[in-house]
């Protein structure tokens, strides 16, 4: 009896000693919150880098590194009260000066993909040991939402002074785990940070993230017990996983959208029929059957898309619904553009889902006279090519943001950091800036509807589908939070004996 009791007492410690093993859909890019662009990177950051503001399952803003915030000066100052006793991974204590340095880094570092998310900031002041005020030249409604993502990830002052590559080797954040090793395309290993401010919420001593682009292989690793959690379960794997008592499936709403990005103005690769003629882009759009794509690739579980947010969202432009396929219209548009047939190149991330989708799109477009050459490449490489203008078109995902501005401005404003195709329309810029500065939802909706009428006609992006979040876990993993941003939060996760 004593031996049995001793063994039972050991079970929880053994459970925590075994790593939390998470299967990713792709390998993250640089592990620097100022420079990062990938969805997979955001998942890893959830284990390493806490944010000033968190969101819950209902998309409410809740405290994390900031315990309170308030708008002042008619919406032109955001005052933040910081959590006391927070330590960074390098041992430094978080204070107003380090938060000021982190925010300033996001604004000024070369290559920052956070700058446009943060709005018209004129100054960041440490107004007390644990108080920071962010001052703006004009009201900026999406700022709190930005601080609930990578722009809100705080770093020690020493880490914030480092360049991207140096920082990424030892990110000095304030999250539950710190980085110990990364092997590109293979694994990212983290260990529990002993001085984490919310240590009681972390049950695992170590966490290992494994990029496995093939969805079937990822699911097989879960079923065999090699992984504890996998993201982005393919709908085609749902039936088998549901029938397996060793695993559990978790479903939830998503903020994400998948789309085609088209190079319309970034260098020589934009000088194509697709890039230079919006009639060709309209023909491609008309050739796509989004409902059929959803049925063939996603078992009908996802939502066909034509905008960055789904139908029913408060900022969806109702006057521009998801279009049906119109092959005759596609051929007529191509003829109007001066072509019987055209060729285009589509960059495809090397995952099961994207390869399958690309092949379906290729077949649909061919019926309209559009011949698509598929170029399959690794996700981080595809994103770099997008930034560099070394692409004609790209199929990719955006994980979505809680505020509509985060889904639009960085992609469509002239010169914005995620606008790899260099789309630029002065009237769209004006309307997007009006939307981000207004606090009244009616004014914002009007501005976003008017901008949608323009950019959806120009088609620098062709939206395809909104996924449902489908996360798989072993049956003995508890505490998974299904938050619409799709991140796998380690807080609360535990393995039952």
C-alpha cells in the first residue's frame, strides 16, 4: 500500500517533467516580436513573451503585463499601469523604462512589422516607476488591440537594444518559458522560467515545438502519443481523430482568413498581366468557386470568404457579398483585358492544405484560360519573397486581429510593412486613416465600407476562406483555451496522470 501511495504521489511530478510537445503547421520565422510575421511564430511567442494586454475567449481585453489602462486627453493619450514584480528572462525587473524601450523599439527598429499597428504615436513617457503614457497626434482606436499582440510583447532594456538576429537567439521577454535551443525546420525547445510572475499556471517544466507541415503526419504523431497538442487540424483528418479515444478535438471560432496576395507594384515581378491589369485579377476571381473549394479541401467546415472578416462581422461590407463562380464572366473579363489566355505564377507554402488548395485553384483557373504555375516553397521563404517583391502571387493566411484595422491597414496602406505587393490608393489610405482615428462604430463602418468598395475592385488581394479553429490534444491533456486568435496558451495546460 505504501509503495502504491508513493507511486501515486510521484505521478504529477512525472507528468510535469515530461515536455509539453506541440505540433506546428510550419516553422516560425525570426523569434523577435518586433520583426516576426508568421502565425507559427505567434504560437511560440505565447510561451515566451507575455503582452501588456491579453484577450479572452470572448475577445474581451484583460490584464496581463499591464493591470489597467485608460484613455485620456480626448483619446490622444493611453495611460498604462504595469504589473509589479515581473521579471524578464535575463533577470531584469520590468519597469516603466523597459516598457518604454520595448515600445520604442517596435516603432523605430529597421524592418519593424509593428510600426504601422501602433498608430500616430508622438511620445512614450515613463510617468512613474510602473506607469507609462503613450501619446498620439490623433485618436487611434486600435491601439489597445495592438498591445494585445506582438506590439504589446515587452522585452528587457538590454534585449531591446539588440538587433534582430542577436535578440532571436535569446529573447529577453517576460513569458512563462525561455528559449534554450532552436534547430531550424526541426524543433524549438523552451524551459520553464522560475521567476515567471504567474508560475502557478504553468504545469510543464519544458515545452517543445515541432514544425510538421504535413497535416496527416501531424495528426499521426498526435495519435501515437509523440505530440500532446497540434494546431490546424485538417478537416479531412477530423473523422479519424474523432473516432480515436486517445485524442480529443477542440473547435472554436477564428479571426483568420486565407487569401491570394498579388504583386501589383513591387518591382519587375509586378510587370505581368495579373499584376498590371485589374481586369485579369477580376477574371481570376470570377473563375474561383469558393463553395466548391470549401467542400473539396475542407469537408465544408470552413466559411467562403471575399473580405478580411466573415459575413456577419460588424465591419463586413454587406453590399459586397461572397461572389458565386461565373466562368462566362471570367472569360469575358480576360477578353476585355486583351487576352485569350494568360500565364501566372503562384507561390505555395509547403503544407498539405496549401498544396491541395493550389491544385484546386489551378484547375478552376485553367477553365477560364488562366494557366497557373505552382511554385512550392517553405513558409518563411515565401514571406521573405513577398516582402522583397520576388513573387507574382502568393496563397497565404492572416491569423486575424481583434480590431478590423489590424486586418486592413498594414496590408493596404501605401508603404505599410505587410503590403508586399505595394498596393497604393490615396483614397483607400484616406478612408483607412479615418477608420482608425474614429471612435464611433458607425463612422468606422462607413469608412471601411467605402474603402472596401475600392480595394475589392482593385483586387490586390483575393480572399478565399475563413477557417474554423480545430486543435487536437491527447485525451489526458486538460486546460486548453480556445481563443479566436488561434494561439496555444501554456497557462492552465496540464497532463492528467
